[in-house]
C-alpha cells in the first residue's frame, strides 16, 4: 500500500523549484510549506486552481470530437478514442491546478502574503565589518589624552 502511495506522490510531484533562485535569495512570496505533500497541495486548491479543469470539460469535448471525427466508419473505436482524448484533456488541466497550488505553497506564485522587506535578497548580519573596525582600533596609535590620532 505504501508503494502505491509513494508512486502516486511521485506522479503528482512537480519537483523542486529551488534551483531558480540563488543562495541568499528568496522566492517572490512568503513560503507557506517548504516541501508540500499531495494532501497539502489538494487542501490548498481553491477556485483559481479548479478553473482549468472546469474549462477543459466542454473544451475537451470539442477537441475530442474534432480529433475523432475521421473515425466515423468505426463507431466503437471513435467512442473509445473520444473518451481517451477527453480524459487526457481533463487530467492535464487538473495537473495544472495541482501545479499552481504547489507553486502557491512554495512561494513562487501569488499566495496573498507579502514579505515585510521587499528586497529579493535576504539581509544577513555582516560580521566582518565589525571585526575590521575593532582590529583597526587596536592597531591605531592614540595620544596621551586620547583625543589626537597620529
């Protein structure tokens, strides 16, 4: 049973998009879930992710009808091909919805959240400038009263 679940997760896995950003950068939107699972992706799906699927039902029927129209002399074959083309159209559009939900969770698509600091690079504390300043103060000669610098 766990092998089937693993296979199902691998089929629906979009893949990591962390290679799109360099180290020290962050995605354009805050991350909701770093590595979402299938249940997280499905739970996050709302109307914008279902729109491609809802559009593909009538549009897929038109596409399937036009693709199977040359098979008029083989009605059983036409019926089977119609179902296959229509099913693949619906499955592809549902996959697009899963992909959009995944990108929203990982912060690569607008998820309604905003960063407090809008800079694309993460501000990190600079330890070297403090150390350089303290080291230069150590080796600087000072006068007796400390007000003159030589």
